């Protein structure tokens, strides 16, 4: 069962986007400097997650997202679309968040991501 595009005319996303926090890792393509992170949201087309610093738009990252019901992570290559600094309301501590677009993913991993989103979407 695949994810369906949103029927909301204000929502232009092609895939269902879920606000789940999942453990993940990322690194720049051709780099061994792997970092741990938490996703803020994810879909079949991209992911938003915390980063240790700003990541320039266009940077290629390899991302692995760990799902609780799957032994191996979903792995994909992505391109950074945006990277912004934000602060939490309480302590004012500043963090970076980065949004990536999936550019290369196996057919099985992509199908799993779409199925997970479809099965975990809250009812309207």
C-alpha cells in the first residue's frame, strides 16, 4: 500500500509527511565523519533532522534512518535543500535543522518508507 499525495490544495507535497522522531545517522558523501541525529519529520521524498552545524544547500548526504520494527535502517543519498538555525523557547539554546530531498534510494527502502507513512498517518 503506497502513500497517496495530500488532497489538501494548500499542501503541495507529493508524499505523506510524518512528524516522527527516529534515530538516524548522516555523513557527507565521500566522508567518514558520521554523525548521529534525530529526525523531526520524514516522508517518501525527504527528511528534516537536527545537524551539528549549518549544511550548505546542494551538499550530498548519506542518511540512515532506524525504524523500531525493522532490523536494518532505511538508507538513502540525499541533497540538502535548506539548513536553518532555531532556538527552543525555554533556554534559548540554538540548534541547526536541515531538510534534505531523497535523490537515490533502493526500491525496497522507498516502498517501506511509503508504507510506513501510509500505515502511521493519523485519520483526518
